[in-house]
C-alpha cells in the first residue's frame, strides 16, 4: 500500500506525520518527495548508501539542419522553445529555455529535419539509504532549478512494492503534489484549525477528489484556532483520522530533530491506530467500487 502525506500549505506538520508513522510500523519504505526542501532525513538520520544523479533530456538544436519551420515551438506545451524565422536574407534562430523544459521529448520527435538532439541536464540527486529496518529515499533538487516533477518521478522509481510505502509529498496543490501522490492508495491530509488551514484544505480536497484517491484528515495543533475545519470535514463527510495537540513536548522534540514516537511511546500506539484506520477506510472504499 502507498500512503501519501499531503498538506495544502507548508508548515502544518506533514513531515512530522510521515516520519512518526514510518517509525511506528514495520516493513516500511519512506520516500521524501518534497524535493525542493527535503527534511525527513533530519529526523530519521539515515545512512545514505547510494547517490544517483538525476537529469532530464533537454533539446539542443543543430542550426545547420534547421529550416526554422517552428514545429518544435508549436508542440512545446511549456513554452520552452522560441523560433525566429529569418527574413530579408537574415538567418533565423531557435532559442531553448532549459529551465522551462520538462524533458518530454516531443520537439525532437516532431522535428522532420533531425535538427534536435537531446542532451542531459542535471537537475538534482536521488539519495537511497536506510535507518535500521526502514528503507529511505529522497530527492534533492539543485538550487535554482524549477522543474521538480521529473525529480519526483525519479524518486518514485525506487518504490518497493513489497513494503508499505509512505510518501512525504510537497506542500500545495500544484504539479509537484499531483506527481507525488499519483498512484497512491490513500492520502493523509494534514491541516491546522485556522482560516489559512481551512482554505488550503478545501483546495487539496478538490484535487484528491479529482484524482479519485481516498483520503482522511489529521488536524495538527488541534487546540488552537477555531472549529471550522472540523465542521467542514463533517459537512463533506471526510474522516478525521487523528488530532494532534499543540504541545510543548512535541515542539521541543521537533526542534531537537527527534521524532515524538522516540520520546513518548504512547504516540506509537496512536500512529499504529492511524494506520489501522487508514486500512479500514481503504478497504471500505475498495468494496464500494
Ligand atoms: S522543428 Fe526542427 S527544423 Fe523546425 S524549427 Fe524546430 S529545430 Fe528547426
Ligand atoms: S522536450 Fe518537451 S518540454 Fe522540453 S522543449 Fe521539447 S517539447 Fe518542450
């Protein structure tokens, strides 16, 4: 089973949930797909056994073969190519914007002149490691690199189907999150009971409903803010899987980089119950199809 931990915005405690859930269960693999700011390693302190450079193929144009037909520009959905056709005896030009390129390969496929070849552009690194019996994989996007989805896909190539996989997804509701959660059996949405938390929760719920992935909510710092997140979940028939209090003990543990299950054993039972709850909801969702 693949369980993704998601939040509509950063700073809600998504990684805390991912790490503590991973440490509470057996036969687990954790994937940190928050590649712009991976931090699960700070709490797990895994031994990294392998680092694999991640790259995407970007086009390079041989202008000696190019007739400036503009087909590559037309096919590029990401506006990563500009073609200036020459006139009045002036030579044309093809400009490639590698930071916009998703490495889809469509331009080289459609260039009838064979003027485009692909060259690898390094975007980051995938780290593979372990902590005791826990398998660990994360991705680190190079500073200044904009394209996180290709790196997230490369991290997900290491999914071990013989284990329960926990994915720490990037925050938000855009392409990187969708890339991270695609193929998940269940999503845990971590939020907080504030107006911002509610706003971003609603957006994340819309995304997961479109993707048809079953999900439930964890309310972190549940004793601050107001009751609107709970009312929303009730009204939308969304299960509240767990409530985590606003506690000094958790905050201190977090600031020390120590997962709360390592300090307070009662939390391990809570995270095991969370997993059992997820399995129950998932089975119910499967049987209703
Ligand atoms: S499709 Fe090929 S020939 Fe046409 S403009 Fe692009 S690189 Fe040049
Ligand atoms: S590989 Fe895809 S995204 Fe990159 S420039 Fe070509 S068509 Fe655009």
